[in-house]
């Protein structure tokens, strides 16, 4: 596959007559008791990347924790079980929301219980809606053997954002064999039409018969929650109208750029996902200032 070195993609311009809905209504689904921070990071990242309206759908007993993370988030309590994870009834509540949003991101902190499986199945079936599946949503796909199933042939607009361990579970290639993992991701993308973000140093995006290698980011970003922030950035750009291929490439550039800005403030060793989150607005500004914003550092 050829490497795409100068992809012509930019964040949509904002007109004077725009309103909140113009910039995308997005839904983030995830979280569980003890794992509320992950979906909170994803949700706030969508706001800081430019989404106009952001709703986090979380297990009922996690709602107050997530809502307290940022006052601009809207929250929806979904049915949960006594462990604080999604119950099987939660997917019905999700289904009623899908027609009202421009993009969905799911997976951070959601676990792989029966309720999560039902939600992922619903999202895979919603083939007309732009979706990002990360973390436990990808682990659910692996448990469902989705890569070899008939439903994998009709995905619609879909971005997967696995780290090496999740990709190993999905395609069966060991995490230590990075080149083989990227090649396997290309085959899966060709089969399903999904755009796949292979996280790592450097992050590689595959899709549309092409490969894009990102140029931003640093080792300090190998920290808990960093990938959750990326999920929010991709979801935001999908909600703003970018295609999965463009949204994924631009998102990894912005995410890496935010990590580079954060590292200048804290150093790499002390870098956390919160600093990446706080640097997203400047990273977006930097992306807007470039004619090819995901090409170069």
C-alpha cells in the first residue's frame, strides 16, 4: 500500500450564522463503576475538538461522576447491573438515541459484559451512522469473531482505534509483531471497509487501500487515558462531517500535536491524558493553520 504523505484534509470552517448543531451532535458510550474517567476523557475531548453538543451515555451509577467531570457535558443514565456495568436493557435505550446524533464513539471503560455486547451489536447494525469503536468495544468485536463474520462485509462509516493488544485479539497477530499487525489491519480494512488506526510509535492509519503514517506525538503519550482522548477527537471530526479516512488521519495528527505541546509543559515522564486534553484547542488551531494539517510536525 502507498503511504499518503500529504493528505488534503482540514477542519471545516465556521461561518457567522453557525449554531451548536452545525458543529455536530455526538454521543459517547462507555464507562463502568471504577472506569468513569475513560469515557469522561473521550467526551470532553470531543468538546475541545469542536463538537457543538456532546452527550455521554453511561451506566446509571456512573452518571454523577461523569457529569461532574465537565459542566458542558450532557449525560444519559443507561440501565446497569449490580456491578456498575451496562445491563442488557441498555442497548434499547441506545437505539432510541442514534437517529438524533451525527456520530457515535463507544468503548472506553465499558467492559465486555452482556450489556456491552448488545450495545456493540446495535452499533454495528447502524451502518448508516459514522461510528468509532475503541477499547472494550473492540474487545467485544473480537469475542464475537466479527472479523470473520458476514456482518463485517457491510460496516458503513466505521473507525476502529485499537492499541496493539486489542488488535491482537481482533486479528490474531501478536502485539510484538508491529509490521505484521499493520498488514493484518490493512487486510481487515479491505475486507470490511473500516478505517483502522493502529496506535503506536508512530501511529499508522489504514483504509481506502492507503496507509498514512503520523508524524506527531511522543513516548510520553504512552499513558493511561491517552487513547480515550483520541477516541473523542475522531468522534468529533466525524460529527463535524469529515469522512472516516479524513477524520482518522486528522485526529491522530491533532492528538499527537496536543501530546507534543503538553510534553513541553510537563516533560514526557510526567505527562498525563489531562494535559493532552488541555492542549487539544491549541493543537486544533495549529491544524487549522496548515494547508495540509496532518502532514509534518
